[in-house]
């Protein structure tokens, strides 16, 4: 018999790490709701507690349902291990707290997610971490900041909401040269479009609340990497209690089966919408890595299999035009989310960067008169007709 070819995106999403439950024959991962797990005697309990034999002790530490979500995410990202969290920010903050401390130096970019930006600008400095925040557009300045000494390099690509693209291979090589760990927030790309470890990243993390969940009905986070690094993050997670609930893990396991299908549709629709808007007279500028004139297009083409489901655009009429168009859109919810099957639109001041003041947003290079548009899985032609109709109101 010949071997099967390497499975494609949807086959991976459906089948990776899935198995029939030996106790019941269940095809779907059972939801284990135990707070604690029982043992027949003290020696077997002690052996499991010490990690000498496999077994669960208490649900803040581990649970069979969350284990299955973690195994699936590790397989999708191509890492040895993963650990899961109650939200994306829990994943990010726990990782940074686990890997950094007084006297450590972290290098990151201006255009990270709003909550992440505050970790680097305000929270970590309070704990004695030296945080260097470099202009996202400047790879040379990033390399220079890394070469001056760095314990952790933190990247997000494409960025939110300006869709800037960072070269993971180039920057992680600079980090490795000084012994730094590279962490990549892969929320926007998803493992369907980019697997950052293939380009040298050490840790890949997600706000699972976005594309991984995909239906706007559940929050979560996940951190993927080597056994050693994930264990360091997990060791803090089990103490501070930022882990994922098993009911939520079951919802993510269901969502992940359609990840390949959904992301392919998001990619195709976002590309069509971006091209359409780029040619529209009321639109000043469209930011989407799939457009050939996007400054990060070549890097994106080298590390992304698709350019993702989020784009942003600015209007000739500025903020008043943004408010008018948002109000007219029929097939887009005005909400602070992205990556779900429904189209979501809104200005960054009310979505990704709501935690920042006007001055902080300006300093972070987040333009006010911008609409972030996360395409859903509606028919592409309907979304384009809706945008045309809303823009004609100007
Ligand atoms: C939403 C988001 C986060 C935060 O995740 P939560 O699940 O909302 O805590 C982090 N990074 C990116 C890129 C995001 O879009």
C-alpha cells in the first residue's frame, strides 16, 4: 500500500488528533466536568500527582477535554506541546509573566493588540522588566534593539488594525543570535495561513476567541511551543489559575473542525473586498496584505498561505464618513470582535484599542478615521453590494 499524501487544511482541521473514545465509542470529545479525579489508593494518586504516571488530579491543573484541545492546537501549529487559557489576554499575560522578570529585557513593536500594548508599556515595567517598543515598520531598528540585548522578542503579524506584516524568519533569527525566545501572536493568520514555528518562532499564541472559535460565542487562549517552554508557562498557569474551562474546550474542538473551511472562505472574500474597495473613489487607502501594493505583501506572500480575513480602510471623508458608512452597513455588526462567521466592522478607537487613550492611540500609530472590517462567511457578492450601498450614502 502506498502512503497517503500529506493532508490538506480541511482534512487536518477535521482529523488531526481526533480519536474514538475507548470507553464509550464517542466520536466527539466527551466533556469531563470533574473538579477532581479519584484514585483507588494513595500510592497511585501520589504517582500521578508527582507526574510519574499519567493522570489528572484537579481541574485547575489539567482536564481530559482541555487536553484534547491543547493536543489539537499543538498539531495544527506543528509544536510539541500547548497549554490553554480562559482568554487570549490570559495566555499573553501568563506567558510574559512566566518568561520575564526583573532585569529582563523584552523587545516588541508599536502595533500590538491594545491589551498587549499595555502589558509592555505599563504593567511589565512595574515589575522591573525593561520593555523596548520599536516602530512596527522598521525591521532594521528591531534588529538593532534585539542586538543590544534581548530575552524575549514579541511579534504580532499581521497587526491589528493596520495589517502591517513582520518578517518572522528574519526577526526570530536576530533573536536566536542573542539567545532570546521569539513569541508570535498568530491570532490574525491562524495556523491555516501561517505556522510561525516553521519560520523560527519558539512560542505561538492565540486569542482563540477570534478565528479558532469562529462563532463569536466563546473566549479562550492557547500557547503552543516546545515541551520545555510550554511547561514553564503551564507551571505559572496552574498556580495563578488562568486556565480554560472544559465546556469551553469542547466548543473550541467543535469549531476547529471547520477552521480550514472557514479560513479559506475568509481569505477569498477579504481579497475580493480589498480589491474592490481599493478601486472605490470614496476610499482613501485599503490595508490588506494580499494587495500587491501593500508594503508587507512580499513578506506576507513568503510566510502566509492566505492573507487572512481582516482588512482595514480609511475614507476620504474622515471620521464623519466612517460613522455614516458604519451606520449604513446591513451585513456587518458594529462590535468589538473579529474572526467570526458574521462580518464585523468598526473603528479601532472602539474595538482593538479601546483600552488606550486618544494620545496613546496616536503614539501607537493607530489612525482614527479607519474602519476595521472582518469578513464573515456571507456570500462575497452580498458583502461587496452592501459596502457599495453604504459608500454611496456619502
Ligand atoms: C482579541 C485579541 C487578543 C486578546 O484576546 P482576548 O481573547 O480578547 O483576551 C490578543 N491578540 C489579538 C491579535 C487579538 O485580536
